[in-house]
């Protein structure tokens, strides 16, 4: 049994069509090229379903907080730690050849 969660990521985010069996099977089997690039370059990744399950999401970058009843209840990042996290993540994303502008993503993931 799981619980609702809230993910705080710095990096890239993609919407995934939940009706695309091919994309979901690649995520489930960890054969998605974005997951492979994340692993190869020391980046974090997380995927899941959005509220209402109308779409899925994939986050690649650096996990700054994983919040919820079964996770952390509080996360704190000082200015220096946040700047370091952002710079290191940008550098790794460039090396990974994943395209997009890194940003802060605050993603709710409901219990399924």
C-alpha cells in the first residue's frame, strides 16, 4: 500500500501518454533512453502518474525532495547548496545530451 507523494526536482520533465504501451513498458523495464542517459551521467530519475491518471510524467535531474507520509516530511536547502545542485545538474544534463531547459519541478503523485 502506498501513499500520495510530492517530488521536488531540478532538471527536465516530460509528459508521457498513459495509453502508449510502448513508452510505459520502456519506463517499467528501464530501457527508456532518457533513463539510461540519467543513470550514465549520475542523474536522478522518477516517473509516475499524474492526478486523475490522464498522463504520466518523467523527471530527470536532481531530486531535491521526496515528500509524503511514507517519505520525508521536510526538506531544506540553503542558498549555497541550491546553487551547487543547480550548477552540477546543468553540467550533467549537458553531458547527457538530453535537450531542454532545466527548471524546478514540483510534482504531485497520487497513490494508485
